[in-house]
């Protein structure tokens, strides 16, 4: 790392300061964050075990849910250990390449989660609007192809953000990152060079993944609601609608937090920085926490299996 006229050339280390303005209480903020992480890991791991061991749950909806649970575990694990290291042990330094890797993993996993939510919406669309063809369309081969396609789309779209930072941005005004993790805009803002290309590409990735997915999820549910409300029997309408409630809750929770965090980070100039950081953290931590809870409560097969596991432990 070389300093020239107050600027830093190709830094080897960056310093993550956590939540600016709340440094004195970061130790206490880490306690609920750690609790959220433990619950998220336990809940999603339990979900994966139940789906793996219960033959009745080897259906597309539950297999997509397993993909979502695995993504949530990976996403929260990319963030929390380092964040708690900052809050509790003042381990603020991170190698520049490690920071870029964390950035790529976080944004890739976000895009994968969005893609899985789109796949789940399409699965519900076919199951309700064209139920006779559902089994022939959503085969295990198609599920594998969707999983691979969603992962490749995310990894390949986010990778240029990494390359643009590494190859274009050589001079930095500081190595201090005002964040709890390595986020794309937080790193880009450190550079003293022209970063318009980086910002534009970041917007392109956001709107070509999350924006694209939310449009098609919305269209799918418009068609689903039309079909459900046209069903002749009230019981059939309630049953069909009930199969979608959990996904609707997860969908609203993920995209509301995503776009609220995205727009406040870029356009909320009058909002204190600690609000930006807290929102960014909640956006990444709340979905992994709530997803298994929502599906556990709203899905009878999963709920029954959880009760069976707990009852068998109590009985022993």
C-alpha cells in the first residue's frame, strides 16, 4: 500500500468500523444480531433436515424451500461472524481481496434468493392455474436446471462489479469502510476516481435481477388470484389461497426490505448513516430468521413434522 499526495494506492487492508455513530453500543447491538443468527441457522437447518427425511415433502415447492433455506444459511454466515468480530472483539481489519470476495458472495446470494422466490411463484402459478400439467412440467430435472440457472445468473452478473473495482479503481481517499460488511457502494465510495461506471453497473444488476424477478412474481400472483377467485367452491378458494400465503409473506418481506434499503442507501441523503447501516443489516438478517418461521407456521406438513420431532423428544 502506497500513499501519494494524501491518497492511497491499491490498499492491502480495509477497516470496517461497524455502525458509525453507534460505536459505544455496538457490543449490545451484537447480542440480538447473534440471537437472530443462531435462530436463523437452527430454523433453516431444521427445515432442510425435515425436507430431506420426509418423503411426502419431496415436491417442487418444498425442494425450492430447501434451496431457499440453504441460501439463507450461507448468506447470514457470510455476514455475522465478521460483524460480531467487529462488535465484540474489535477485529475491524480485512484484506482488500477478502472484502471483495465477501461483497461478491453477499450480492450473489441475494440474487440467488430472488431467483428462488421467482421459481417458487412460477411453481404456485402452474400448480393452481394448470394443476394437471404441474407434475409433468416441474420434474426433478427441471428443478436442477432452475437451481443451476439461478446460481449462474447471479454469479456471472455480480462478478463484473468485482472486476470493475479491482481493475478501474486504483486510488482511494481512505481505507475506512463505514459499514459492518463489504457492500458494493460502501467500497466504491472510497475511491477518488470516476465511479459512474461502477454505480451504473450496480444499478443494472439490481434492476435486472430483483427488478425483473419482482415483475414476474407480481404477474404470476395476479393470474393466481384471478384463478382462485373464479373457483366455484369457497373451500377450494381458501385451500388454494392458503398454499400461497407463506410465499406471499416471504416475498413481501424480502422485497420490501431490499428496495427500502437500496433506495435509502443511494438517495436518502438526509437519513443518518447509522440508519442506512442498520437497514442494510436487517435486510440481510431478517429474511433468514423469518423464512423458516413463516413456512413452519403456514405449512401443515412441516408444522406436523416439527411437532412430531418435539413430541418424540419429550416422550423419550
